[in-house]
């Protein structure tokens, strides 16, 4: 179970690295425009806010990687950062797009469950 939980935590961390790249570097590029369904004008106007959001996603990823590096002693760290991801995903699903529930919140919830069962 520990290997499976670590794989899911790694997946969640990598997703947040991907979100960081999209939001910080590709927000107003074709990949970012497509991913977020925005016009270039809207993306240009919100570029600084998106970069800030991307930075926060990077912190979530860093925390999850930190928990993984701690090995067996990293369970509490993984639980904390997965909980942060879950709350952010639930908030995003309620306020921005329902697909955030499936892209962000569900993987975090699965990760939390697996870490608790490990």
C-alpha cells in the first residue's frame, strides 16, 4: 500500500508542477489559452495573478516532494499538503470550474486515503 500511496502522491505533485508551468510560463501562450479556455486579451490582463497562483501550486508540489523524501516519517507532511490540495480543489470546483474537482480534488482525496491506509 505504501508504494501505491507514494505513486499517487507523486502524481499529485507532478500535476502541480504542470499547473505551475501552465500558470507561470504558458498562461498567455497557445497551450495555456487552450488549457484554461481564455482569450489572449483575458490572459494578458490576468497574467500576474496567474503567475502568483502558479507559484502557490509550486509550493504544494514542493511540500509533497518533501513528504516523499522523508520516507516513512513524511506521512504527516503528505497529509498536510494533500489536505491543502483537496481544499484548493474543492474551492476551485465550487467557484471556477467543476472539472477542477476531478483534476485536483479527487486525486488528492485518493492520495489522502492511501496515505492513511499505509
